[in-house]
C-alpha cells in the first residue's frame, strides 16, 4: 500500500506532505473545447446571449474555480496561486470554442489540477449560459497540455 502517495501504511487516505519539497516556479496549461451549433457560436461572439457576455463570465468563473480547486478535489493542497488566465479561441468553421487555462505559482506542489478545474468550469459556464439555445453542446478534449517546475521538470508543449 505504501506505493500510493495518498495512502498511509494502513491504507488510510491522507494528503501528501510537501513540506520538504523545494519551492520552484510551477506552471500548468490545460486545453479543452466546447462545440455547438453555428447559431449559438454567433450569439456568443456577437454578445447577444440573454444572460450576458458569455466569454467574460466564463473567464471569471475559470479563474475563481482555479482558486477553489482544493474545495472540490479532496487531496489538493490549498495553494497561493499567483496567476491564472483563461483564453478562448473561437473557430467558426468548426463551430467550436477552444479553451486554454494557465495557472502558476512559486511553491512546493504543482498546479495541474487548478488548470484543469479552471478549464472545466469555464466550459461548463459557457454551457450553462447557452443551454437554452443549444442543448447539444459538447465539452471535450479536456487535458493537460503542459507543466513545468518541480522535480519532474517540464512536460508537454513549450509555453514559456
């Protein structure tokens, strides 16, 4: 049982002790997308959705979600996030909004879960604000694009 970092020798769940880890600059980038009908994407881009500015609301929701990740994921450490951003890349040809979330800090543990949570909540916010127009929207492709910092170094695409 001791091979699992979140279990003690008796198999009880625990938060990993990161107190002895070296503080490093850590950055994580997550990507995902939400596809929709062309008319829904047009409403979003023209800022004609009745609930308000969809992309700015989703951006705020994503940043807030990054900060609330330890409230949602049981073994995540509360972190002093120093930066979070959510960017949207509408693709009118394919009727999709590609989303990217980047979270960073200087600390003892990574921010992968914070980036993934930020991305997910941003996509869910778009869905929520537009579901009355388009119930067939699909959130997909949520993944960690890259990370840097810590013992394992940099993985994924270069983003610095």
